[in-house]
């Protein structure tokens, strides 16, 4: 499994990118609680500075999809939450509120 600490130097100094597989392994490590916060912060800083690459995003999405938990919304709740005119920030805050309400996360 990829160790984030080993990957940070080439990412930060050489502008290297993670492969899809490396990105997935890194996020799995993070979600498992095996990565110190300082390393997570360094990864986020590198990604924010140079921009995320498509294979990195794809690897992160793969892991998020595997680890996602469906939230049991009724049709009315889903319509209210995902109405077309809702602003993205409102949708995120509503999703967080729903996750808290259902005890997810």
C-alpha cells in the first residue's frame, strides 16, 4: 500500500502526480485513520497549489464510491434537498445536516 509520507516529496518538489491507484490507496489510508493530520494537510496543500490531476480525482472518487453510505431520504426530502435552484453551498450544508441527523460519519 502507498505510504503518503513517501509520496509527498515528489508531489511537492517535482510536481509529480499520483496515479489513480496511488490516489485510491492514499485516500483509503486517510479514511482508515492511518495518516497523521500534518501529512493530510501537506497533501491538500500540494493539490491546492498545483491543481488536481484527472487520475488523482478518479482514484479519490473510486474510494468515495466504495465507502459511501446511502441516506434513506423520502421522495419529498430528496426533492426538497436537490431542487434545481438550490445553491451548491446550501446543498452541502443540507447534506451534512442530514448525515448528522441519521448518525452517519
